[in-house]
C-alpha cells in the first residue's frame, strides 16, 4: 500500500490509525503522534476509496533453447530467442485512477478471451526407505 504519514495533535492519539513515535532527545523522550494515510500511487492527494490492484504485466525478454546443431561433444548448441513473460505487480489506485486504467484496458479486454486454467503440477512423492531384506528365520 502507498502510505504517507501526517502528524496529529496529542488530543487525537486515540483515533484509529494514529501511532505514537518516541524519540530520545537530550536525555528526554519526546513522543509525537502520526496518522497513517493510504493514498493513490499516481495522485498522492487522493486518500479516499483507495484500492490495491494486482496487475499481471507482459514483459519482453529472451530465452535459451537447444538447436538441432551439435557441439563437438555431441550436446546441442544453445541459441536465444525473444519471448514474453509476465511480471506480477501491485498499484494503489483511487476511484478516478482505477477508472482510467479500466478505460485504457477496455480495447484489449474486449478482444481477449478467458485464459485456460494452469495445469496442476503433479504432487511429488518421497521415495520410501527400503525395508531390510529378511533371509529367513533367525
């Protein structure tokens, strides 16, 4: 969350979101009170109706792959090619910023299709310890 702090009077120390901060100064301890305020990452003045939005953003990158060509030792040669990966991000947005994001995404969402669920990975089983062989009655 995007957070900023605002100093408040001691009379507000019991209000929700207000935290005391004590600082030693010249052998004394001075306590001040601060209110934590969540705000829009794009417009810090917006503090009402702020939502954390998760974004799965495409990122252009490169990946290595094995070619059909062989090295002297018989292993496949490696090459690189462009690929698209994804980066998971979060941004805190007020109502107006969220509406702008949704409006900007609208043509892409209209042309998109629902993603297929990712296949579940097979559960890995631990190998059981081998039982000692019995050679017959002792």
